[in-house]
C-alpha cells in the first residue's frame, strides 16, 4: 500500500522517519552546544585535534553523492538511474573509509569517548551519522534494485537527509 502526499516526493512514512531523525540529530547538536558552553577552552583544544581537511573532503564527497542521487531521480532510463545510485553509494563508501581513517588516527593517539566531553559528542554524533550513511547505502541499493521512480525518490529523500545532517555536523563540530 502506497501512502503519498501530493507534491511530496517519495512515501510519507519516509518523511516521518526523516523528520524524526532530524529531531534526534538536532537534540544531539543542541546538547553538544550546551555542554560546550561549560568548557569552551577544553572544547576548542579538543577540536584542534580533528582532521578538518579530511572532514572538508568528506563534505564535498557527500554533497557530490547527493547530486548523483538527485540525478538518479531524473534519469530517463532504469540503467542510468541505477548507475547514478551506484555512484552515490560508492561515494558514501568513500566517506565511510575516510571517516575510518579519522577514527583510527584518534584511536592511535589514545583519544576515546572518555578523553573529554567534546570527544564523547564527536564520536556519538559522527558515529550515529556514519550508521545512517551505511543505512543510506543499503537503501540506495534496494531502491536501485526496484528502479521504480517513486521508490527511487523515497530512497533519495533519505540520502539527502544524511547529506543535510553532515552539512550541519561539519561546521558545528569541526569549525565553530
């Protein structure tokens, strides 16, 4: 059974999921900012250990993957839609690989959840996001299998939420 809202791409239940996930990430970012107020110097020092260039590269990667996913929605053939979804998924995998490099560097430096409150939030927020990237890759694979335009729109909506969350996480965690 298909549940649609006129003018809204994809299925309404995906939008319910998207808005609930955005609320969870929003609460996490609000908590991060609130705790940051209690120790601005400690947070700034901890933030100085992040790989800003790598995170910036990951931002470009996810934005590009979002473009590829959008191109899947307007592709004129099933084959083209599947290729765009594959390209978006591959960039999602590159994102995860680079995030793994960043996590490995933190681990090698002895930086864990317990090192500082900043890192508790860093690992929770970026790890939760990485889990959504994995889910998004699976969703893109599933909608690519179907290749029905409405199904593709539904999966791509989720992928755009993943992109949006990173575009919010990146400046708050890495730049502010």
